[in-house]
C-alpha cells in the first residue's frame, strides 16, 4: 500500500504565507533586527553605559573621532608647550607620525606628554637623523567611531539603541507570552465551561477592562517601583484581557461545530475534546492576534518609558531613547530619529507579518 | 428607546461603582502619602493637615465620606494643587481636552471614512495600497514619535507653526496637537471602513441591488450604510479616549488639559485628584458607549428588537 | 406554449466563463449555446459545479470580480457581454430580472421592505418616492402577502423566509420584465412553502406573459413546471429539449443517470420476531431562551412528548420541515442533549445514567450528521477521525491495529484506504459523508441515527450513499433512525414513518400506509408538495 502524505491545512497556510512577499521580507527583517540587537552591542566597540566626557552630544558620523584636524591640533598644542613646531603630521589607521622641529633641543619627555593626553598612547621617539632639534614621534591614537553620535551624557547612541532594542523586543516577547498564557487558559475555560462560570469570568474581564489602564500601570509602578521584571508583568497583565475575549469567542464558535458534537457522540472525554479538537482550531486567530500583540506591547512599554515610568537608567529601551530625543528636539534631531526609526520599522515589520499570517490562515478567496 | 437607555444605564452603574471602589482602596494602599514630597513640615501642622483632609480617619470611614460627598457632586480638594478643588481643576482643563478631542474625532472620522471608502472601491489598485500604507503607518508609529516628528518638520524646520504651548487656544497652536491625536484613530477608522465595505460589497443584498440595475453610486451608498456599523461600534471607546485627553500629546505640546492629572496625581499621591480622574474616565466611557449604542440601534433595526 | 420560430428573448452563443484563482484558472462554463424563447419556462438542470448558475450570472453581469465571460449573450439583439454599465443597468432590473436562492440574506436588513420594492420603480420607472411606495403595496398584494398595508413598513428580519422570497419576486416583477431568471429560488425553503412559491410564480408568469429561466437541481420540479429543459454537466450542455421528450426518451448518458438517481425501491420488511432495540416514551426537550430584562426566561419546547419503538434491523423515518424538532429528537435519544421522559436502549434506562456510565454504551449508538463539511475535524487526518472512537472504546488496540482498522473501515465505505493520511478538505462532499459513516460504523453500533445524511449532496451522490447505507444495514442487522425532510429518500429507506411538526408527532405508521393513505392534513400537504411520482 503506497504511503500517501496528506496536505494539512497547516501546510496550505505555510505555503500561502511564504508566497506573500511583504510577510517574508518582514520575517527576514525581524530575524536580522533581533540578531543585531542581541549580538550587536558586543561589536560596536562601546559599552552602553560608558560615558565619554569629551564627546558629549556629538553628531553621527562615518568618520572616526577624533578627526584628523583635531588630532593635528592636539599635537600642535603639545608641541608648543615644548617650544617645538609641527613640521609634518601624518595619521593613518590610528598610527600617527609627527615630525617636530625646534630652535632648541626638544625635551625627550615630550613623548610622555603625548601619552598622557586623552586618546594618545604608545608614543615613542623614532630614530631620526636631525635629532635633537628635530624629532620624529610615532604613536597611536585611539579613534572611536560614533556611528549614531552620542547622547546628552556622552554615551554612544548606536550601542544604546541596540541595547534598547534588546529590552523592547524582550519585553515584547515575554509580556506577550504572559498575556498568551493567562488569556488562553482563561478564555478557553470560560468558553468551554459556559454557564455561570463563563458569566463570572467574563464579568471580571469586563471590570478590569473598565479600569483606566494608565492608572492601573501607574499603580503597579507605585507599588513595586521601577522593576524591569514587573514592567513586563504589568504590560502582560493588561493585554491578556483582549486575548481572553478572543479565545472565549473562538471556543464558543468551535463548541457549536458538528465535529465537536460528533466527538461527544463517540464518547470522547472533556480533556481529550479540548486538547484534540478545540485548541488546535483556536490557534489560527490566536497566532494572528499574538503577532499583532507584540507590537502593541512594545508600544506600550515605549509609552510608559516615555512618561518616565519605564526602565531605569542606565539601562535603556527604545521608549526611553525616544523620550530623550523628543526633549532635545531643537538641536539634536538625530537623538530622536535613530531610535524612532528602529522602533517604527520593527513595528511595521510585525504588523505586516501579522497581516500576512491573517491572510494565510483565513484566506478570503475561499 | 427610553427603556433601552435606562436599561443600559442601570447595567453600567455597578461597573462604575466597582471601578471607583477598587481605585479608592488601591491608591490609598500604595506606600507614601500626599504630603511626603513636601519639604519638612512641622509635625503639628502635619497633624492638622491630616485632620482637615480627613486622613486621620479609618479607611472605611474615609470611603464612606467620599461616597457621601460624591453624591453631592463634591470631589474634594486637590492635595497637590492646594488652592483648588478637583472640580475646579477639571472645570478649567476638561474643556481644553474635550475641544481637542472633538476636533480630532471629527478629523479622524471624515478622513478615515473617505480614505477607507476610496481604498475599498479601488481594491488592490495603487491607491488602495497607498492608503493602506499610510494607515498602517498611522497605527504603527506611536504618537510620542509622531508629535515630535511633526514639530521637527513643521515648527522647527519649516517654521509654519509654533513648536508648542497652548497660547490660550489660538488656532495655530491647535493644529499639530489635533493632528497628532487624530492620526492613529484616522488610521484605524480607514482600515475598518475598508475591510467592512469590501465585505459589504460582496453581500447578497448588494447583489440584489445590482441585479435590479441600480446605478453604481446608489449601490455603493447602500453598502456603505451597512459597512459603517462596525465603525460606529468602534467610536465609543475611541471617543472616550480622545475626549479625556491624551497624556502623551498634552505633555509633548504643553497643553493644559486633563491628561496630565492622571500621571501627576498618582505619582504625587493626590488621592482626590486621582479619584476624580478615575470617575471622569469611567463616566465618559459609559456615556459614549451609551451614545454609540443608541446611534447603532437607530441605524440597525435588528438591534431594536431587544 | 411558446412559438419556436419567434425571435429568441435571450440568445446565448459560445459562452465561456472562467475564474482566476490562486492556483490558476477554473472554467465554469465551456462554450455553450442556448436560446430562451418568449413566454416559455426553460429549466436549466445540473448538479453543483455544472455551471448552471454562472451562465445566468454572466448574462446579468453579476460575475464575481475574478470571473470573466467570453462569447455572446444577446437580449433581443442587444449584446450583454462587455456592455457598458449604463446599458446593462438599463436592461437588468427592468427587462431581465433575477431572484436568488438565499431569501434570508438577499434583502437589505437596514431598509424597510416597501422602500426596497420602491427602488426599481424609482430608478427605472421614474416614479416619485411616494408614488413608488403606494405601488409597492400593490405589488405586495400581487405576491399574495397578507396585510400588505402593514407589511410595507416592515423590516426584512420581521418576515419569514417564504415571505422574503415573495418580496424578492415583487421587486423583480415591479417593472414587468420580459424575462425572469430564478436561481434555485425554493431550495432553501420548506417543502410546503416551496409549493406555494412555485404556484405563485406560475400564475404571475401567465398573467404577465413573461419568460422564465428556472435553475435547479431538482428534476421533480422540472417535470412540474418547465416547458423545455437544458441539462448541464461540467460547464457544458449535455442535452436540450422539450421536457416530456427528454424525460421519456433521454438521449445523453448523463441525463439517463440523473433520471435514474431518484431513490428507488423499498426496504425489505422485518422479521416478526425482531427484538426491540430502542424504546422512547414521552421524550421532551425544553430550551430556556435568553430572557428580556427583568423577566423570567421563556421556555421553548423543541420536542413535545414523542414516543417511538425501534426494533433490531428496522428503519424509522422521521420527517418534518425545519423547526419540527426532528434533529433535536435524534440527539435527545442519544443523550447528547438534556431531555426528560423515558428512553430504554436494549432494556437499559438511559436517562438516569451519568456521563461515565453512558460512555461504554455509546459504541452501540452512533450518529451521522447532515453537514459533511462541518462534521469532520479539519485539523485531523481521515485516519485519526475514523479511529477516534477506537481510542475511547478499544484502548487495548495498538497504533498499528488502529491503522489497519481505519483502512478496513474506509474500504467498507468504498474509499481508497490510502486516503486515511489525507485531510478532510481534500475530499468532496460525498466522500466526506462516507468518512463520517465509516467513523460511525467502525465501532460496530447497533443503532445509527442519521440526521439528514444526504440532504447536502447531489442527487447522484445521494443514490450511492443510500445504496451504501442499505447494504450495511442488511449485512450488520443495523437499526436506523433516518431523519430527513426528503420524502423520496425516506420512502426508499424506511419501514415505519413518523411525521413531526412543531415538536409533536402529527402522524405515524407503516411506510405504505402513511405514503399511500395519510390521515392528517399536514401529511397530505407534505406529500403533495414533494411531487413524488
């Protein structure tokens, strides 16, 4: 007997999803974004909380800092102290070569002075013919790249944006997970058991829904302080309400379907009914809602951070960064634009993915 | 109609009551009190203050007094803004929030429904994608990004509009905040209208109208009437949200509305102010949901049968 | 009788209709030619997927957005395919009109009935709104709706299905069209209402002298009302001719097959000593309805004190229209609904049993549903669906045993055993019903309740299912409770017949007695509406 593999509805859905270019692009984008935010900070060359007092509010640039001119100027200043003049200055990939000349002997301790200056290191006197009135010094300059510039405290923005991404994405996933867990159990139980249990459970949902959520979250913050873990519990605890409603609605619909009644006629028990028939058929709308919930959660966290209720310094999230950027609007637009770009592009991708999933799982042309 | 309204009100009251009660006890149970932030007060004055504000009574007694005052419409004095009662604070700030909210709602409705209709009628064509792209942006980009961005472009960049401040409600100052408020709602309404109209145009009774040879515009109008029902349902919570002021928008643009009292009140443990805002929001939500229900039942005769 | 030499009202020539779907294109109609003559009733007959509806939808320009038509359809010489919207709108609704199958959703729920009828009068007839509304009352009278002055201000949801269809007819006839196209207008209605609507249409057609294209799958209707008939299969016209000719001397193989698919034969009578399997006395099912505010919940009695006795190997046919309670009765007897009264299965009282006590009995009493699309769990393979009962009742079986059992069960219902790894949506309606039967039979039940098992299937498929059920009954000595509104099928299957209306038994007795000599008026009406030969 030849083995025939059927084509489940899941396979159909996956095929439909993969043929949706926007959704596939979004998935790739999200994978890349997550990888960058989690692995990236190790590669930027800056810890996220390191303060560079020399580089406060520095704009974004491709060029490393300090720039050529600044280094040359610094060299010139030190030279003048020793009554020397810079004849020739060359800087290549962090290696500096300075040729000094003077009317008198140049104190060889000039090398130490160079080394003591911020960013200069390893300066030594190179052998040269015209010593001691003309010296050649070689050394290194520590050059830093601030691709996105620095913030008001002199911290590298790129690293902070990536770290912020970690927090935002983490909260997005974790809080959604919490909402999923609570919402699905609550909704499925209420929907399946029906009757008075259902009524009571949904009344509770209604009342919680009526509480102005800002107030509720503020209360949580007030009670527990600005704790990162509690932040995502708070966010998850608000979002599970919608999830419970959706799951309950779906459960009610599925309960009426004839294939559930057929299973009951076979004598299948309640647990097996829920496991085998109800839950797999609720997954569709739940999955779609989850992908639309993650951006909502990230947004919520950003919103709270914007109000100053979110993650605490020096840890940061996209919301905190945007808040700082919004406050510095006048002169430092880049402080706002970079985190905003990251946040909105991630949210866009999540929304497109959610739309794609919805079309894949519930095609309208059927 | 009257009995319908009364029934709705009656079922809403218990909810408000529970919300108010829960909020009352929650805020008072939070650590910290309304006078903690003050620089040192003489302990005797502190005792007197507590007596004046009835904070020295047992909790359930405070609750009872609160309810009694509420029945007279007295929400008590603000602890934080010491020279004002809560009611006075609202009287000044609520109209501001409501004006902005109403303007934003009107803008969102007009633009949202038009855009959604156009997108539905030209489904899958260029303009549909364009409208949906903008709508997705409106839903995705948070208002605390949009606000500063708009300020950046129109105020700081082009200098067409002031960068912030209320200026007693001068028109140029209203434009950016209202747009920022309206954008997300506009986006949702556009998406909702589009999906709903596409669905409605496929309905059997619209096929009947086509079979009767009615001109395209008539058919579309009929479909639109049915398609707007879900939009009407959505308006209830949306209106309540808009009217009670947006914390974010008011902060960004420096608008003296009601929104900021939520955050500031809770953070400074201003009990009366917080209770006032909770009651305010609950009442607004109930009120607008009721209006929406009534409008819906006027539009859809099947619902009136209850 | 129409004049065959007159110019045709509608001349269809080389019509093809294709639909674009995700995986390619589907040809619903493949190059057909057909004429409709003035004043005649032409029936277009076919099973689902034959293209009979799409042909007329193309004529009316009502194809879905992914469909396109090529060829020619001329109305009195005017080309309809590719006509401009203005031209098309001038013709449809006033010269050619169409009514559809689903009266419950074909009227705008937000607009009053009178205003809807007024629409064609205003747009085509140029009447003022007031004049149109007055004319609407006349039209309601024409379609025999009682109390038309009051009804004119009603909303559709305040009317029954039959009444809504009458309103549709009123709208369609408002401008006195030359041609009325009716797409399965009575399929969704109860049998007795069907008869009334058909009579109404016949009378109106005569009065207005218009042509009628009647699309249906029901040959009985064709015989009763049509002058000519066109038989369609897979998008092509297989045969065309006068009704009497085609029915008496069908030329095409397919036509012969269709005509032969009417359920034939009767059941072999039972042995006298057959033991009693199921006994039901005064079974009652009450539902509490949602209560209006502050008032007590009204009780709706779906099944009102029904009694019956079913013996081993016997089939009881339960007939009635929608809302008669027959389905509810079936489920109550299997204890799938809360009910009161006495039910004994093999001498064991069922009512007092708990759920756990009832479980082992369930393998002896199974249920097959009406809807082959909804009764199979979409996320499970066919094999899993068919053997789910074994998980409950034969936990001793290994996976391999169950797999073998699934293969056997599928072979028994004449499906290829390899299909047990496929999913329900990959099968046709008839095949899914076989799967549902396999699921019931695998447990070797003694009693099978069949709730409208063939109603959602095409006639030809119905015949195969009926034959299958008969075979299985004979082989295994099964008892059937056969619930159906289709009297033809019940006559072919049952020993005894129970007629239900509004939850009560109106008439019961041996098959021949009930069919040949009904004692109750309602039974007589049912029988005459069913147009059995």
